């Protein structure tokens, strides 16, 4: 059976757990002097004896009289000397509604059961203090004052509340606008990135098509030239085999040509559509050397004169030798200019990429490839050839001076 417990709000029946903890907190909040001041203020205004909160205020009659003293007519009907609990609750409800009219904030109200059932009498005392503050701002009121002096009128309170609400709405609108602008910027950046990626992809596709067309044209020219050449082999499998060998020797492997052209484009910034057509003048080769080590070739001939173009190629070969490219990996001027051996040119470019890694001036493509560590047997077994453009599998070109074309 539950035992009655005496507290600041009167006796209450608690068991244990949360109820006991709540009762303890309410007891600690109770301040007899604080409560007495509130009751004395009610007594001075109403002229009615108020010895305690409960049961003096239980009927709600004194509270309704208090409101009508502060502002006549706030509570139009008061049940005097109520003989039934429902009439008492009606009085308390009328008082709570009247407090709202006078400007008491909702969080400073109490419920009917707080007073009727003695659940939280301290809330009733706090409500009386809130009513005392509001009374100080009522027009024409000059009666007793409860608590500290409070000069903020109801209009001022409403104005301040409206200002806070307006500031909150403005802040929310600004935050929403910022989020929308941020989302818009993000969408615009994503669109720009997507468009840039599409342009790059289209450019790569067009360049690949152009390279393939150039390579096809070169192969067609070779076949046309072979038909005019005099060969002891006239027909059958021997003729077919000879044509394959000549085509392979002159045009090389497309996969490795792509890697070489990508590296040259990366280093020089010049578009390279084909090994023969783009490098034949020697201008791009000289620019490549100067990109590896600036001012290696101080003078580059730009005029399309055969003698000057061959001088460019020779200047490039001299620079390769100066960079440490082995003599066996150099090509002759006619190999490129007269289209005699394109694979020799590609092999030389691979050798130049390896030699460039050892130069201190080579910083643009550092760490992007051309690292030939490990034994020659392992490299040859793997078939790896690294270049600035990446790693190319199943290499068909020599990877060092002691290796021949596979």
C-alpha cells in the first residue's frame, strides 16, 4: 500500500521510481517565503483571506476575483461557494483563460489537475508571479506590485515577439536562399564538368579517327608503291608473306604508335595525328627535345623545305645521342623522311623516354612512366613497355639495346 508523503506542495501518494524522483524535485523547488509573498499579494488585491495555496485556492473563486480586480469583466461568471467539484473546475478554467487575456505566456500556466488534485502546486505559485508581472503593465493599474519592477507593456511584449518571429522568418528565408544557390552552383558545376568530359571524349574520338584515317592512307600509299616496285616474287603465298613483312616493317604496330603519339602530345602540346605525317618535318621532334631539356636545339627550321626538314631530324638525333640514347637505338634521317622504317622511329622514341628519366631537367613527365627496373629477362617475359602515356602490354619493340624487334 502506498504511503502518504509530505512535501512543499502538500501530501501526495507516491510509490517509487519516476514518481518518487518527481516528488523530490518538486519538494526541492518549494520556497515557503516565495509562496507567502504571492499569497499576500493576492490577499491585498482581493481583500480575501488566503492562508495557503491548497485548499484556499482550490475552488478557483479567489483566483477569478483576482482577475476581475485587475481588469473588471475578464471573468464574466464566477461560481461562488461552489458545492461541486465541476463548478470548482469551471472557475479554474475561467481563471486560466483570463490569464491568457491579460498576457500570461502559455508556458507559465498550470493545469486544472495541478491545483485540484494537488499535482504541482508550485506551478500555481509561478503562475501568480507571472500574473503579477503582467499586472504592472496593465493601463491604469496602480495597485500592489509582486516581485521585481516590470515595465514592459503588453504591446511591447507583442512587438518584441513579432520582431523575433520576423527575424526568424528572415533567417530561414536567407538560409533557404543560400541552400538553393548552393544547389544551383553545384548543378552548374556538374553540368560544366559533364560538358567538358563530353568535349574531351569527342576530341579524343575525333583524334583517333583522324589517326586511323592517316594510317590507312599511309598503308594505301605503300601498297600502291609496292605494286610499281620490281620484286622477284610474283604470286602465291610467297608474295603475300613478303607484302605482310614490308607493311609491318614500314607501318609498325598501331597500339605502340598511339602510346608514342600520346606522349609527344603530352610533352609538346602539339597534335600528332600520325608518326610519319606529323614528325616528318622534324619540328615536333625538336620541340620534344626542348621540352625534355630547354634550349637543347636553339634553332628550329619552320619552312617546309626538304633540306631544312632533314636538318631538324638530324638535330633531333644529335640531341638523343647527347641525352644518352644508345647508338643502336637511333634511326637514320631517311627512315623517317623517306618512310623507310617507321618502327625504328617508334623504337627510338621509347629509348628517348627511358633516357629522359635520368635527366634532372626532365620534370614535366616525372613519375608518369618509363621506369625500366628489373632484369631484362623479366621485362622481356612480361612484354611490358612503359612510356609517358602509360603501360603497353605485349610489346613488339625492343626494350633495350640488347633486345631486337620481336
